[in-house]
C-alpha cells in the first residue's frame, strides 16, 4: 500500500517537474507548439491529412498596443494586479452559471487560460482545473506579466487552425500584428471565448460588445 502511494506521489511530482521545466525554458525561448495546437492540428488532419496550423511568433514590441489593451479589457481587466486568479470574477461567474443552470461564464484570468493552452485540453474535468491552477502558480512565479501576456497573445487560438496575434492579423485583416487598429483589436479580443464559432458568425450582439471593449481599451493597464 505504502509502495503504491509512494509511486503515485513520485509520478505526480515528475509531472509537475516536467511542467515546471518547460515554464523555465519558455521564459527565455518561444514555444514551437502548444497542447491546443496539437489537438487542433489532429482534428484538422482527420479531414485533411496535409492540414497545417497558422502560427508565427512575434516579439512583444511587434504586437499592437491596441490589441494588448483590448485583450486585457475583454478577458482580464485586473491582469496587472492579480497573482494569477481573480477571485471576484470567479465568484461572479459561479453565481451567473447557477442562475442560468449551465456554464455560461468562466472567470478565468489570462494566466489561467495560458496554462490551459500551453499544456492541457479544453475539457472541464476537476483534474484539469486543478492542474491548471498549479501551472498558473508556476507561471506567475517564474514569468513577469509582460512575458505572460507576450506568450498568451502569441499562442492563443483565434480561429480554426489560427494561433497567435500575427496569424490572426494576417488571416482576418491582411496586416501584421503591429498594424492592428483599435476596432480591429477589439473585434479580435471579443472572439477569444469561442474563436472558431465567432469567425463563422459575428453577431450584432458581439459587435456591440466589441464597441464597448473599444471604449474601455484606453483605460486598460498593460505591462
């Protein structure tokens, strides 16, 4: 019994060290691929064996300030101040979900979303959420806010097979990530909760949300 428990603890610790080692490495070097990229590519290749994802890393200074502000305004307006978790947002999301009787809000921070994108899957199992929390703490410990936002903007999904700000800017607007304007940035930011759905159907309600984000962008603090 004790040997089995010790072996289980060793396995769990080995996994955590694997995650931590990648996080230390990616503090200085850009990820070539993420878990979400692997998942999406496998899905695309089920239909087309030659499918490829669109992904091009660009440094922080070559991403539009408008996009940085828009994403923070839309996804995590306390990004600069929290240490990985926005407890107020999580509480409000839980209350909203209880009222609706289903999951309609998440309350995840940019750090939490990045942890999931880098290493995990879209599943919502208790194990995945627990592991996401541990990785989030690692990210906040090892990286500064600038690095967290830089990697997030470079690897987040923005459509079917479209990952990162550079690929998204070129896919939707035929410009570089550095050239995105305010309206374009707000449009991309509000797509993030469900990018594959919203690239096909961008409703008037979603456009109204993008307009609100555009008005709030000027007040967003970014690193």
